[in-house]
C-alpha cells in the first residue's frame, strides 16, 4: 500500500506519489532563531522528522531542506534592543536549535539561512515587479499585489472576495481575516539591519525567504512543504501566491501541517507559566528520549496534550522497550526456532508499516510494538523463545527505532551537556535534584570524593591501573578534577 497523507491543499487524505520516481524533495519551515525553541516547535520538527524517516524507510531517496529564519521582525527588534549585530544575535539560538534537535534525535536536514540568500530574494522580487505582481511603495518597501492572484486563499480556505485592493500590511505575522497586500521587502529603518541590493536597500519579509530558498534548493515544483498549523495563513498562503504567480506552476504538491501542542490542556504561553523548552524539561530531570517518545505518541494531525503524567508514562514505555531489547540480546536460548515468534515479529513489522502508511499513525505503530513486547515477554517467561527467534524480534525493534529513535541508551551524556550549559549560563537555580541524581555529579560529598581517592591510591599501589583509571573517570564525570602532585593527589571541583 502506498503512503496516505493528509494534504491541507485538498483537505483530504491522499495517496502520496512523488514527482520523480523514488525521490522525494521536501521543505520544512524551520525555526526563527530569536530565542530557544520550545516543545511546541519541536512537536512539529519531530513530526516532520518522523515523516522523512518513514519515507526513507519506504525506499525513497529524500532531499529534505529546512530554512533557518535568521532575519525577521522579532530578530531585528531583539538584536536592536540588545545593540548587537543580527548575526551575533542569531548565532547563539541557531546553535541551540541544532543542539536541541540532535538531543531529540532529529536527523539534520540540509539547512539554508535567509541572510545567505538576500540577492536571490531581491531578484525574485524584481521579477514579480516586472510581471506587475509586486509594487514599490513610497518608502522603498515592496508589496505583493494579491488582487493579481485570484487563487489567494486556496490553502487556508479563506474567502477573500470582498477584499480591498491596495490595502497593505507590513508585519510578517497577522491574523486578519481580510487579505492585505503583504510586504516582500522592507525599507530600512534607523538602527535596523539592512542589505544593499538591486532593488534598493532593505531586508526581506519572512514569506519571500521560504519561496526563494525552497525553489533554489528543490526546483520550482517539489513534493512536500511542511510546518506547524499556524503557518497555513498567512505564511504558506503567501508563499504560494508569490511562487505560483511567478512560475505559473504548482509550487508544492503536498502541504503537511502538524497540529499545535497544548500543555496540560492549555495553550502554551509564558504568562501562564506553562512554557517549556526541551532544556527546561531536562533540567527538571526528564530524559530526552521520554520527550521524543511523548511527542510522537499522538499522530501529528491530532492535538497533543503535553502533560507531566504523559512524560512519566513515556519514560516507562522507553524503559520497557530498552529492557526488552537487553533481555533479548543477553539471554541464552535453546537452539532452534519457535515459529510463533518469527510470525509475531513479521506481523509486527507489517502492522507498524500499515499504521504509518495510514497518515503516519504513530500511536498505532507504538501499540503494535508493545503488543509484540508483551507476547514475547510472556513467551520468555514460559521458556518458549529459541535462539533463532532473536534476530527477527530484534529486527522488528530496529524497524521501529528507525522511525522513533528512542532505543539508544544515550540520555545521560545529553543530559549532562544540558547540565553544563545551565551552569555556564547562570541557570543553576533551575537544576533539579532529579537531574543531579541521574547524571551523578556534585551530589558526591567531600567524604565520598576522599574515599574514592583513597581507593584510587591503593589500586595504583597494587598496580591495578584499570581500577584506578575507572575511579578517576567516575570522579571526572562527577565534575571532580584530580591532579597528581609531588605532595600526592589533590582534587578540586570543576
Ligand atoms: P517559529 O520558530 O515560531 O517560526 O516556529 C517553528 C515551527 O514551530 C513552525 O513550524 C511552527 O508552526 C511550529 N510551532 C510553533 N508553536 C507550536 C506549537 N505550540 N505546537 C506545534 N508546533 C508549533
Ligand atoms: Zn517558511
């Protein structure tokens, strides 16, 4: 069965077919790097990661491009407020985004930065102007004339019949129901970053960035364009207007939108105190694998209500899978095969595939693997598992993990990195006991350290260097620096 995906453009679930055989070209709107990404952002990025992983698992060659919006209204405002150049301001958050994405096992797409494509954007706008689709305002800004694109509204299903020709909006994000000519290019304002280009000085609007970069990287027509549901209007509607009015071609075949995440049933917002970044959660002692698991536990088109209970359950689920894999890899089994186990593994692989083909039903794919674990554990206990059953059962787990990516037991080093980041950035107050317990560290009292050093010394005296090295590594991991001096061993905290 081919993959079936909901296409926001047709507003129904369709069979997915790529433009070129066996090759998918897709684009996701990436982060605006003006702050740390929050778990809502990562819900969307994890959903797109699941999609591209599944396409690859299905045999497609995938070209997946994501932009980094490193110039926009918010960035300009914040960098001006801090009195630092735009690049300096965004670098920190871009780096943080990439680290967080890696922490959540998001495979890195090909990245493109808006500020590195400014001449191409100016050129695109010049071509729109030549075709009468854009016009220059008195101050040197350029606007898209939406009256020239009668299909405007086709993605968001908004009816703009009564719109006022020539009314303009110059902010990137707006929620107005009546359409406005939107800014393609913004004339410079005092104190704002701007670029000298063929259409004059200024900076690009947000929407033009994505049209230009996606077409440059993937061609005028490509397979799929993705983002969170808030991007449907105006961002994606505007991208379509700019791109299709210029090329006369269908811009993207599929429009993939992830539904917004709620926290404990409410919209996430700083004022409600329910606003979390992945780093916040790690500082509270939650594992990255639990976060990723929870983010994938509800199919992307359904509302995901992020709760702390859910996060605990996710941790239990991941543990159960890891324990099962450990049990399977370490136990000794009698020779031969139990046909029922081979069949169970194969059926599980098929069920996971059918679930994901059904508009990426991640919840069902997870249910399938848990049913396998339950049945196989029962068979274990009844001593019905044989040596040759191990490979197919492990194979099913691997297939699962190609998409969900939670089996590798790598939470501790990732959490440690977040811990170090918190210490380096003055966020010590946010470091929880749970985190300290998990990644061990200054929880070691002075007496503990002394005891270990004494043990280290006797191990060395006995020429048991393996043991003494292991003890030293343990101390280093706990943030203790051990030095050998002529007066003996000294230690200090990092
Ligand atoms: P931004 O950095 O604000 O441009 O957003 C990056 C991505 O996160 C976009 O695809 C947004 O649609 C998505 N996004 C923002 N908030 C949420 C949320 N609460 N739930 C899911 N996706 C979100
Ligand atoms: Zn975009």
